[in-house]
C-alpha cells in the first residue's frame, strides 16, 4: 500500500494506492474557520482495513496546520458503516438535512472539533 497526496492552498486530496491503483480517497476543503470533507471513499474490496480512518487522521492534521477549529461533513442517514466510523473517530451529529440527496434520503451533518 502506498500513499499519494496533492495539496493546494484551499484543498487537500489524499489517496491510498494498492499495486498502483487508487483504493481510497479523501478531499477536504478549507473554509474561513473550519474545514469540510467533500468526499471520502474506499473501494469495497479494501474496506475495514483502516484506510478511511488513516485518511481522516491526515485530514485532521492538515486542518490543524491551517488553524481550522472543526471539520464538517454530510453523510447519508442510511450509511451505517460510515456513520459508525465517523462516530468512532470523534464526529458528533449536529443536525439533519431533510431530503438532501436527489433520491430523497436525509443527510446527517456531523462535526469533529479540533
């Protein structure tokens, strides 16, 4: 497993590679005081190996280096695996966005305080 990183002033893109193929990614954006995770994904064949958790840890470090106070994200209300990961990592649910997704599913708004 290898890592790949791309950082711009306002965004951080991280990925994990296996045999040269991307198997996990995260994109985080800097806001005024906080940061927001725009995307995080792990291929089904590579889940439950700690990849997403390690990407989150690196994203938190990046946000701290840029003096952000918190990290925010939205997650599908029915995505129990992701919600459990986020809670285990320290995120707390702040609110719900009703019918947020095109298919009508709610989104949970979650926050990690740095």
